[in-house]
C-alpha cells in the first residue's frame, strides 16, 4: 500500500532554503528569456539571435541569448528534479513509496499547464514537465544514487544526435537528384510553416481579440507539445541530475561538497561561456528550413554550454549561500521561490495583459534594449508581493491549490490557522 496519502505538505521549517533562493533566481532568468516571446511572436524567440534586430537591440538580444536563453529553463528543470527527490525522500521516511501522491501532483500540474498554455500563454513549460515527470517517476524512482548523474549525461546528450542525423540524411539525399529535390522541398515547406505560424501569432496576439488569441494558443500548444519527443530527454536528463543533488545530500548539506560546487562553477564559466560564445559567433540564428554541419555544430555547442552554464549559475548561488553576508542578501528573493508556481503564472498574466491586443496592446512596441528593465521591475514587484503574502499565509495561492489536489486534503492557508 502506498502511504503517500499520509504525507503532508513541506512545512516552512523543513524547506531547503537554498532551493527557494535558486527558484527565485530562476524565475528572474525565466522571464528574461521569455520576455521576447511575450513582446513578439513566440516562434521568433526560439531561433537564437533575432535577425530583425539591429544596433543596441541586437546586442541586447545577443547578450540574453548567450547568458540566459536555455540556461534558466535548464536550471528550472534541475530544480524540478530536486523537488521530485525531496517528496520521495519524505514518503520513504514515512514508510511509503510516494508514487500515488506524486502521480496526483503531476496530473494537477498537467491541468495547470494546459490551462496556462491555452488560456494565458502558449509558451508554457508546466505541461511538458508533467509529461516528462511521469517518465521520471517510472524509471528513476528507485534508481541508485550513483547511476543518476550517468543517466543525466546520457539523456541530456542523446537529443544532440538529431541535428547530426538531419545533416547525414541531407547529405545522403544529395547523392540522388530526385531525393535531393524532395529533401529541399520538405525543408523549405517546414520553414514556410514556421514563418506562417509566426505571422498567425503576430495577427492573433498583436491585433486579435481574446477569443482569437485563445484559438491561436490552442494551435500553438499542439505545435509545442509536438516538439516534446525531440527535447524531452534533455529535460529528463536534468531531472535526473536534480534528483542526484538531493539524494546525494549535496544540496541539503552543501558545506560537505564545496569542492564539487567550486569545480562546477569553474567549468560552467571557463568552459561553458566560451563554448556558447563560439556557438553564437558560428550561427547566431537558426533556421527551421534546413541545417548544415556548421549549424549542427553550433546547436551542439549551445546545448552543452546551456548545461555547463546552468551548473555554473547553480553553483554560484550555492557557494554564495555559504557566506553569511551574501546569504542575508539572497534570502530576500526566497519568498518568490517559495511561490514559484504562482509567480511563473503571474508573469504570463502580467505580460500578456501589457503586450497583447486585448490588454494594453504594446505588442512589438517595447524595444529589445529595454525589455530587461521591464523584467527587473516585474520581478521586484513579485518579490515584494511574495514577501507580503507569506507574512500572512503559509502558501502562495497556486501552491495552496496544488497541495490540495495532491494530498486530497485542504491545507490550512492562514498562518494563524496553521
């Protein structure tokens, strides 16, 4: 019998503070990455440095591509794997497996994700996390601690075979004129479809009603979920790494693993950053209409750099949390991390209401240069609201609902009733 139903939500004094700080930090990075896809068409934000930008806007776009894009979604994935391991550890400490309660948690997250993607913003990651989370539960619930980082490496790198496979089959097609023509036609059609999707997003979000935006988001959601088989293993790999950091004790007792974190910090920025700069120099923008060897090399380098720099950011926060002065400063963002789900959804609500036509209508009006300032303003407001909210309540609104659906018991909300 799974005694996971007897579990209770993590109490404030049971939380790993460093994880809350990391979630808060990741929220800032996620919005820095996503803001381009709120201000303009979602698909245009997925191709690296946007070729439409010039001057200062292009430099800012390149800086965010090198330093942020792909790094913080990877960090978020790492933290999701940590949360998975924490819940299962607590279940095992009470004599259960935790499978039942975690299944309900994933089903609730899937519902949140689909509602978010269709009703608010189609760049959602929650539904993807829920779907990949079932694979995490199925294959890694009982995996040995020593095997988790090995699986993490394999799963993260495996999708990198795809661009090279496309290069191989493209070269193979060149050997036959008819096959070559069909291959070029297929790639060109794929490029046209992505361009058409970007234009449809521009019309729906930049000039359409809320109903038209919902219809477009439904189409976007189907497209984005169709990509999951191609990048899902990368996310699963980061989940495995996250589970290792908890089960090995590295995140709960980081003072015992300081050499590891220093090494990850050094590798992250001394190897990851130059690799990312080289990738951006080689191919600043990627096309949906075809790929060659240099494009595959650029994508491979960027994907590896994303993981290395993610571990670099992660380790920097962990190491700073070991210093009393820095710990006091970084604790300031921990409340935002405790309300990560609420704040993630709130970012989408705020940004779509500011930029979409059915809101204030500033779609494609905010220059790329000024987008980080907007992000910082939103994040500061979220931190302040989170600190105020958690001075009165145990959980953020969405965290409270998520726990209710997970444990099938309504948790006490107000601190006075806890």
